């Protein structure tokens, strides 16, 4: 890179190569990290039901209960003791307070009832339990 010349004075050139290199490296890093972020969600094996209606996901607060005892609210993992505080925070921001419980079929009914009871006590308008339709 030339900085100056005796005849023409100072020459200022902007070099774009380092900026492009850094941008491509960041792009590669994000492409590698993305699958790990997607896999961090709780895997829930929902029970099957013959009757069921596909609802909309707009404004629905999803509480997921995993087979291993894990709990997540809209994909954010947390401890069961923190559920009430998280629901209070989410309900304060929501217009319609709809809760959908996605519990693995091996989760104890008592655990599901505790989540439903907590949601109803905090003022949830609608409460539902997610199921998979039976393949015909």
C-alpha cells in the first residue's frame, strides 16, 4: 500500500480485504453454531389422540415438560421453582393469556396438573394440552 509519493502528495486508499475476511469468518461461525442452538430445545414425545383441532400459535405461551424432568417456557429452559415467576413475567407482556402444555407421554400427570394449576392461578384465560393426531 502506498502512503505518499513525492510528486503527487499523500495517497489514501481504503483496503476492503480485511473487512471482507472478518465478515466471512463471522458468517462461518454463525453457520456452525446454529445447529447446536436448535438442538438445545427439549424433545417432547406427545401422546396421540383421535380427536383434536389444529390451533394457531399466535400469542400462545408453550410450556414444555420433558421425559427427563426438564421444563422450558417457549424454548427457554428453567427450573420448576422458577415457573411461576416466568409466567408472571410473560403474562404481564401478553394480551391474551393462553397456555399450551406440551408434556411427554411419560411425564407424571401430577406434574402436568401442577403446571396447569399454576397457569390458571396466575390468570390464564385459556389452557390446553398438546397432542399428536393419530395417523389414519
